[in-house]
């Protein structure tokens, strides 16, 4: 009988753990170069908290509308998952609105 897959290479039992240790701790060469954040998408550090919260609220409201529009085209578990995502977006929007109310009471 022909075997489709080849036999795994003979290794000692400790080698998978050594490989895992190397993957989790790649060594000092990665940390040697300081991290420089990309400036492609950057939030202006001079913006005040209220402006940031207003933009976050508007983004969450738009995401909620898009998710609810997409729900109409889905069925079954995909629809239920997207409704759950829309609900999480709505909860985030409510939290941002509450933070805005605390900054500038109506």
C-alpha cells in the first residue's frame, strides 16, 4: 500500500520545545532597532479630547449603519454574528456619547 505523506523526520523529544522557545523569544536582534511608528495614519496629537470623542462617535455610528445594512443580505449564523458585532459597535457609541456628556453636559 502506498503512503501519500512522508514519515516525519526523526527528532529528539526536546526539539519541538526548543523551537517553541526560540519562536517566543527571538533574541536581542529584534529589540536592537528602536521602533519608529508609521506616519501614514496618525492622529494629530494637538487635538483635544472632545474632538477625538466626536470623531470616534461619528465613526462608530457609521460602522453601525453599515453593519445593519449588511445584515439584510445575510442569513443564519453569519447574520447573527454581524448583529452581535453591530450591537458591540452600538455599545461603544453609547460609551463615547456618555464620555462626551461628561466633558460638556447638555
